[in-house]
């Protein structure tokens, strides 16, 4: 890729109107970026805009492209005209491109739509920072988070623990945009699923005290739970191997939105109403928040104290975590609270409501300062004792003997040759991550109030700064090495050979069509996207970030595709007559959820209707099998009786399998 790009337009088949439109968007020459001076432009598919910045070796720069209605990729090009890094983060909002210059000279910044066929949209590009690259660990971390250290932006709080001390703590961005309140190390965040390790330690403490046994049937503590005919133990709950449905996947089916008030008691009631398991306990690992809510309830039943109160007395107060509590009342006033945000398609920040009180699995409100004390407790075991602390690192074992990476609310793994114990969290607009490296006596805590914030990546990047001399491999870096994908011309007859429908999995088809000299890919219930030919058989889909490879059989016929490790056979598309569709129409009631859906025919298509949810079109993928465009109604399978009449339907999504609805009329 050269800095002096010639803005070649892929307009072989475009008319003069399209050519004129693209010429209007093209940029005349390379524009110099000046510190703090934004440049507003409009861009569309097939267009590239070039900018430049003169840097001295060792200088740090931060370029931000604010995206309004178009997803951009930003590439930084070195003085040698070679591409250094490509940045493609959020589809909307700020696209951030930080860089430390390794040589003096002119650096190019190339801006283009991620999708070569994107509709036109606006963006503003600004050189926000240009300064000497930091040389101290704290300075390097400051520059790592510089992209979020800007006015009017949500951000993050960060803390680093090393060798028994807190060696770094700082906030970036705003905790409250309405009142322009900055994030500080004392800002309180909902840490979402990072909360699970607290419930994990609570159970470990009760095990160490002889009050709970990991191998007890949970019904010994929770007799109001259903008897599924298969024994679920406390151990299954802590390792996500119980087979219980996850309430985050169940509630949307019942019409409960994540912005609604979701109380702890509602979650417990859902678990009590569950009719069957996703799988046999211990057979699989499947992340389920419900299990950790039941662990919190077990703590309450065993100790006789409300779970938040017990955690306060036994854990938070002894550790001096004075800004920490389990949030059991969504109306509670929280001093120094951060509000959570996301971006809308116009790049504007919006407040994301948080009315959740999911004790045990989530809803722990705390600060990076308090979490640093928590991380240190894994070293000195002031709370819980050494036996309980060691137990929380015990990984789960499946029925077939396989060991999983999950242990009492923590994932045990490795990063750059070092053992890690970590967990992330995501709820509303909060994104959180707690990374511990036990052998190095180090921990990194990153808490953000912005949906889409790369907390895992940023925590690892901070670890890179402080532990570089003990790590192997390459450090984490924002952005990626650019990959050049040269489009080739493919004969029309070969393109036509690829046209057809391929079955990727249950309820998941990929239909390939041809529009002129281009193939188009459309998965069931999704939009259609262009395919870029890299060879006669390999086509890149920018929207998927992956290639589709067409494969021929022994007779030379295209019989399957390969996509992300999936071998998808070619199938005949399913077309249903009005009479066949009519067999599925009716009212379906779930005793488990105490809710119903009405399935109707509208414009020759099945549509599922619920009084609290949007209408969901259902697309046929096989006999009695349909797919919905919303994640919570992803796979819909109709059941028939021995006479062939439709008598019910089963709903499956990520963490719910075969949730049954009976046909009532």
C-alpha cells in the first residue's frame, strides 16, 4: 500500500451517475492534519481519503475519526510507504488510531469504508494528541488510554497491583455526561459478571467451614427447585455445568427487555419454573448466570443472612472495601456512581438503563481502588483463609474427564507464557475486566462505562507494560497488521456455478446469488453482502471478516462451502405453499414462561407475535425448522404428533435449548 494512492475507483459496471457521485466524494490530494483542528468529510464505498502527519522518532500521536453513518477502517502508513497498522473498531462513533513513531518522517493516514460497497456517510478526523512517547510505565498506560481521555466521552478507571502495592490508579473520560463528572479511581461501576468470583469465594468459605458440600444436590439447600430427574450439585453451579437455562436468554423470549426492572426474585422464580435442562448435569460447559444467582441464594439459606449483608460483614468490611456493595435494590442511591452509555448510529452517546439486581452473577457495585484490595486478598488470604482461596482456583471436570478452564467465577488461562486468572463483565453499557497474574504478584483492573470498550485487550496491554521482561511472544496492540486482498476477475460461468444455498447448521443457511460480475452472500434472516473474489474458489466477505471457499466434488460440481471451519453442504432451498404455512399458524403457550406467541401468515411468510416483543418473521430452513432474525428467537422447530399435525414448537438460542410451547388453537 502506497502513501500516494491514486484513488482507483472500482466502477467497471457503474453508470455515469455513480461515477459522478464517487468523483464528488473523492479527495483532491493528501491533506495535512494539524493538532486539534478537525476536518469534516463525506465518503462512500470505493473511495479512499489520504492525510499526513510529520513525526519525529519517538513521538506519540492519536488520530480519531468520528464515524457518522459509515464504518471506517483507518490505516497508518510509515515513512517508507509501507502500511504499519489498520484500525477497525466500533462500526459507529470514534475510530481511534494511536501510534508511536519508530522513525522520523511523514506518516500517512488512509481512511476508507470498511465495506467496499458502503453507502455514503460522514466522518470527522482530528489529530488529537502529538507528544513525546512516554518512557515510564505510568506514562505508557496514560497514553494507552489517551483515546478515551477526551471531553464528552465515557471512559474507564484503571488500577494496577504489583508486588503487594497499588502502583497505578487513574480515571479517563466521564462518569456522567449530563453533568460532566470525570471518572476517578473512586468512581463506582457495576462490574457485571466480574461479580461471580465474589459468590465463588462465599461458597468456598462455606465449604471450608463445613456448612456446604460441593457434591450435595442443590435441592438440599433449595428444596423449591424442580426435580429434573437428574442430580445438580453445587459443584455444577460454580463451574457452569448444571444444564440450567440462562435467564439472560430466557427473559427476552418472555418479553422482558434488559432495560426493564429485573429483580433477583424474578430470576429465582424463573429457575423454579424451568421444566427441563439444556443437557445432563456435568456433560457440558455452558455459561449460565442463573447458576450463580442460585449460589447467592444458597449462601442466604445456609447463613440465615441476606446475601448482600453477609458479603458486607464477611468480605467487604474486613477488606476495607468501603465503596462496594451487592446491589439488591435498583432504586438505591449510589454515591460516585458511573452511568453507562452506548453509541447510536449517528455517533451520539445514549444512556443505557440499568435496573438489574442479579445477586451473585452480577450487580456488584465497586471501584478500582476496592478491587485492588480484593486482588491483594488472593495473596494474603486475609478474608476466607488459604484453603478457601485455593479452592476458588479449582477448575471444573466434565463427566467424560475433560477439565474446563472455569473455576468459581474465574477463568484460568495463559497470556504470553504467564498463567492468568481473569474474568470479564458486560451489562448495560458497562464493560469490565479483572486480570490476575499470580506468579508475578500482579493484577490489572479495567472498568468502563462504554458499551464496546475493549476491556480485555486494554487490561492485557497494561500487563504488557509492567511485565514485558517476563513475557514471551508479541504484545497486544490496538489495530492489526493490514492484509492486502487483491480482487481478481472470475469468469461469469464459474460465478454461476457457485450460486445456490448451503446449510451452515440448524436453522442457518447461506444463499449465494449473482449480481452482474459480483457474488452476494445472504445468511438466513440477515442482510445481503458483497463477496470479493480472491481466486476462482475463494471469496472474502468484508461484513463477515472471513472467507467463503467453494469446493467441488469428484464430478466437478460445486457441492459445499467452507466457512470458519464449517463444511456446509449444498441444499435445495425450501419453498412452502400457503397451505403448508397454514399448518403452523396458531397460538402457542409456554407453561414454563407463562407466555404465548401467535404465529400468523403475513405476505406469504410466518410471523411470530408477542404482546411485548416486536413481530418476528420466521424463515424456513428445513422441514418444520425456521430461523428468526433476532438472537433470542434464533431457532424455531415445530413438533408434530403421530398423525402429522403440528402440536407445538421448541425455541433454541445461545443458552436455551428446546424451550417448549404447546399449540392451543
